């Protein structure tokens, strides 16, 4: 599903966000490591370069973030639900003066995505013939939960020379045979939003002022019944 002219995702903002994220990933290893995910129990921050196991053509580094808020408790306080202890807490930001626009752009992106996910999820509930109030009962917009990430798929340069032709051939297969991606269900309860800045396989081409959406696990199962 491609959501064109998505509220908040106007072209000027998308381009600014893309620039700031590229600047972060183009910065030194020391700057990125200053926001390392290992420094926080809230599953936020930077995860270094990941090379997929042999036989898979993926090379990725990730910065995970959410709504920046105070923790509900200590992360190991079992008097509180695990989801609250994980999902509510502060983001961890790179410690540098060289990326002044990064945090404002991520904060704004987080706000746009949060509002958009609520709007789309209520529409999904309504399309199933139910009152959107049922959704609001469990997902209160004033008590927010969101998990998001900025994924950077690295170029061929990170692969050994002898593997590069094989990687290129694997990506060409995705373009020539859409069934290789296959129908799948995302792990989120209702919807996953994806915005690309550069072309990937044919199913993930960037479209200005838009976001693509994938249905989540609860929507595609018997759990809503």
C-alpha cells in the first residue's frame, strides 16, 4: 500500500530528514558509537554494521528511536509491565556538535509517524466494521507507544570483492521475480510504515511525499475476532 501525500510527509520535510540521517551515517564511527544501543535498556540507539550470514545479501546499520519520554520505572522493576519498561524511556542521541539538525528531524519524524499510525489504524478498524473507539481503548493517543528505526543499507563496498557480483545478481533477481519477496505479515500489531530515499528492489521504490504501509500481525490473523 502506498499512501500518497501523507500528512506531515511533505517533500521539503522528507528531504531535510533524509539529509540529516545521511549526515549521521556519514559521521565517524566514534560519533555513531556515542549513541550505541548498548548504553540504554530501552532498545534505542545505534547498532553497528551488520553483515548477513553467508548466502544472504544484506549489509545494514540501524538507529532505533521512539517518543522521547521519561521512564515509568527502573527498567528492571517487575512491578510494572515489561512493555511499559521497554517502550517508555529516553532516546539516546549522538554526542557531538556536528549534527545539530539530527535530533530535531528525528523528533519531528517520530511525531509525524505516530499521528499517521493512529489515523491509519483507526481507519483499518473502521473498515472491519468496528467502532474506532475500540482501538483508542487500547492505544490511547495521550499514552503513546511507538517503535521506529532509521535503517542504512550499505553499498557494495562493504562486501569482499569476490562476493560483489553475486550480491548484484541476487538484487537483480528481486527485480525480475516479485514472488521472491513473497506475501508476508509484519510484526507490528496494526501497521508498519516505510519511507525510502533511494531505490531498492522494485517493491520498495521511493515515492515523494508518501509512505508505504504493510499490514501488521493482528490485522492479518484471528486475533481481532
